[in-house]
C-alpha cells in the first residue's frame, strides 16, 4: 500500500517538513528517517544537515528503506548518524559481513547498534544486542569500535 510522503509532486520537501526540522533544531534534538522511502531519506538527511539539523538514518539495510554503502558513507561525512539493526540480520535481509563492511566504510564513530526488538514473544533487546555484538566481533569489528557504537554514539544522541 502507498504510504504518505514528505515530498511535493516536484520532489521537493513539503513545507511542514521544514517546520519540523526547525523545531528539532531549536531543541538540539535528532530527526530520524523512520520508514520513509530511500529517496526521501536521502533528501531529508541532506537538507537537514544543510540546515544544521541533527539527523539519524534508520533501517538502511531493511528492504523497503535500503540505502547503499556509498550513500551511507556520504551521509556520515555530512554528520548523519547511521543506525544498524540486528532485526535486519535476524530476518536475513542483510549478511553480517555486509554490515561490518559498511561500518568500516562509514566509521564506527558515525554508527550505533540497535536491535529493533521488544515485540511480545520475540527475544529481548538485551539478548539480541549481545548477539549483534558477538557477530560483529567475529566479522572483525574491534572492541573499541563496538564501544563507539553501543556507548559513545548513543551517549552523543541522548546526552546533548
């Protein structure tokens, strides 16, 4: 089914999106992309950073919101924080080596690890984060990089 869009017919951002960005910037908070389309995510992150808004690219390995490694690297250079989700690995929409390679490309200082867990009947977020960390370690991601992604970057988001 077709969802709502943040874009006008001509591909520019709707005026209300600028109002949202202004409110978020005023509070020094973060605007996350959520489940909008890849095209919308790229436009929103680029425009947000131009305006000095703190941005988070969420779900870049989820099939409906997939953003390639090069685009993630470009956004990270602009100051966008990149989310990596265990749920995408659990669903097999991405392989562990691909996530690890993207982390190496983007840099662990621009990434945080999440689980997207908490659903009734599913494994707990804590147990899934432990699994995520273990898998990333086996893919050659260093302990210091893991600390960046589970402590340093989240702290920068939450403790502004």
